[in-house]
C-alpha cells in the first residue's frame, strides 16, 4: 500500500472566513487583539473542534509568540493556524508565510504543478482580501526567493505537522537554512510534529512515510542545520495514539483515510488526533 502524501501547497481553504481588519502600524500595540479574542472569534467556528488536540493558546505561549513579533508560518496548507496567527499578528506585528521551492519537484499532473507554482500569488491575494488589506501588505514567498530585507528580522519560525514531508522529500535542509537566515539573534523555531512510538525503527518511521517521526531524527535534522533544542513540551501529546497505523497518521482524525465503512472508525474518533511532540529550537553558536 502506498503511503499517503498531503502536499503543503494545498489551497488555504476557509481564508474568506477571516473578518477584515483595518491595517495598523507595527508600533500600534493597542491595536493588537488578545489571543483569547482571536481564538473566540466566529471566524474559527469551524476550526474550534480541533483546539482540544492542537491546543493553540498553550502552544503559542510555549513558543513565546507575542502579537508585536515577526512570525513566519511554514506551509500554511489548509489555513487552520493561519486563521489564528494572521489576525493575532498583523495589527501590531508581522505575519509571514513561506513554502519550499516549487522548482525541481516532481508533480503528478500539470494541474498540481500549476497550483504549486502559483502558491505565492494565490496566498497573498487570498489573505489580503480576507484581512482587508492590499496584497502588497502580505509577505509570502518560497524559500529560494526570500527578500533581502527579511534576513535577520524574524522572531519565530513555526512548523506545524510538516517535518515528515520535508524529511521524506529531502527538503528539510533547504527550509531550515532559510529559517536560520531569517531569524534574528534571539529568534527560535517552534515545531509540532506527529511522534513515532518509543523504540521505533528508522525504516518504519523515517525511510517510510507514515506521517510520524522519531524525536531523535527531528533533533538531528535541526542540529545539522545549526540549531539546538531549547525546550520541549507535552502540550500536544496523546497517550491514546499508538502511532503504528498501517496507513499512518492519516488513519486518525481529521483525515480518517480508511473511510466511513472501516469497522474501527469509532475507535479512531475516540482516540482523536495524533500524538505529537512540541519542540523549541534556538540557534546554536
């Protein structure tokens, strides 16, 4: 059975549910909403069921994200965290979206290639419309097209549930090199990643795409790119997930890849989303 792949270039579904806000100057601290206000907003009515598994308030607090910071989100995908981060950061800080270089990848179809290579423009226009700003006010780029004025200005780079794709696609080094270049001296990278079982083999959880990764492998990838582990948390742990599914992490919600007729579907729903490690990295000397 082939592993399931979910490309990080998916359209940002639901961006239109963001309520437009008036743009503010970066030093207008009073304009920054509280995270509680952002999380409670009606724009998240369809997202809130995932909060019990993704713990956005606790996760962003652990990553020490503040509304006046410059924060990068890697691979926004379906926009679940974008609908938290953009409204929280754009009034008084800066939100940046990045994706990996779309050149040199293999595509299943011309349509997939077109979606991938049109990501930057489509993301910027979609978020601009949702936030009620001009497209030029939205910063989004692929890692090989980083503007010179971004280098050394970023406080946090956040990578949510994407390290497995970067690892299997041999793109982690490119993304983390770009992250290190973007970060200021005190900047850090926050990672939430599906966690492989204790004692898992690399053959099952590194060379093979199941969505889960071993913590040691994630740390090794960061160390190879000039980072060191600063802190870790069990905020997003789920002890009910054995993380050994034949079809990988996508067996569980929200994907439920085995379909409605799977007799174990109620079991998957009772487990909820995957067991996840939550790691914070800083620049190594």
